[in-house]
C-alpha cells in the first residue's frame, strides 16, 4: 500500500534515539543503541528519517514501486525501508540523484535495521554504529561483512524496480521451479571428489544454495547434498572452508552434511529437495527444487 508509514514512538525532544522507527525500537539491540550510553556517536536522531513502508509482494522476484505512490523515492536523497510479505529481509532503497541503490536493511552484525545517512551518502546501523558504502561495502565495524545488494533501476514509467532474486551466475537460473546443475561444468570441479562444496545464488531463487559432497561420503544421490546457504543463526551466507562451511559474520561452522559443529548457530542448515542423475559419459546432473517463496 502506498505511503503506509508505520507509527513512530514519540520521544522527548533532544533525547538520544529521537527518530527511531517503531520497528527499530521493537528490536532488543536497538533499545540499547538508543540509550544515553551510546549518545550522539550512534544516536538514531542523526540518521535520516527513512520511511518504514509495507509494500506489495514481488512479481517474478521484483519489487515495483511507483514514485508517485512512494514519494520519498522521487527526490534525490530520499530513502525508504520496504517490507514485503514474501521476503524476510527488509530492503533499503535510496534515490541518490544519479541512480537507485537497493540493499538489505538488516545489519549483518546483529540484524538491526539500518538507515540512510543522506549527508554522508552512507548507511548506518543505529544499534552499534556499523557503516556501509552505497554499494553495501562495510566501512566500519563491528560488522565485518558487506550488505547484500540488489540490482535496481528507475524505469521509463517512473517506477523503481528492485530485483530481489538476482543471481550471481554460479548456478543456472531457476526454470519451472528447479535449478539443473551440470556437474561437468568446470565451475563445479570441487564437487568431483568428496570434501567439496559450491555456494551460489541461482537467478530467480530467493536466497543462495550450497551443494556439498561430504567426506566420508553419503550413500544416496551420488554422494551429494543440497542446502539453503543461509546460516541458521542470523541468515548470513555460509562459505566453503577446508572441507566445512563457515559463517563469515559470526563464526558458526557446519559440516558438509549440514550439521553444526561450532556456534553461535544451534540448528543445522536447511536441506533442499534434489535428485541426482548419473551421466553416461560424465559426472551427471543435480536438479534442485526451489520452494515457492510466497
């Protein structure tokens, strides 16, 4: 719905935290950030008052927002945090005056909601002070990983279009609800023997996946397993590391069978349904089912 601004909790003028959105204050960490101990260094009041808005479901993985409805996006420096019913992470969308930026609105340090600092052309976390460039690159901690970014344009009709499901070309795109991975492709050579893993985001999928070949090997499906690549702690993307998977945000470690061996994560990676088809003269194919996102 257009310009559906969420309520803002009123604070006395001059208090650190003035301007924190209701969603920010609902987060436990944000409550600490808005306390006087944090003060002006990370005070919510110095951050641009981004509009928290509820938007419609993405169509084919794309948010389409008319600037006549979402007027903040019609002006240079305007920004919103868009919440939609189908994707868990809110999206920070900014009109820079020379283009549109879109990135995850959740800081990878503690999942607090970030906001845009218009005068600095940077994003800042009001909880602990992490700062990010317009391309999502982390500039200062405590966050150590970049924000996820999304391709975004202002089209000829005056609508901002954000592709939430853009891939990274590691895996083929989603077609008819599945991703078909030809293991003969050199990109997957680490899967040719036990102990390998490949992480990627198929175009059209809501999040990255990871294909593993555990050692010792599993007996079914050619020895392969497929999981969501989102760490079960705070949904950072896990990465391969010497026969295991690790979360670069907080250090959780998973075996290639998805089980946790080091926290703070406590739950295993979420498995995905797939089938393996052996090749007559090659390593075969893996077909991964991508669950409906909404």
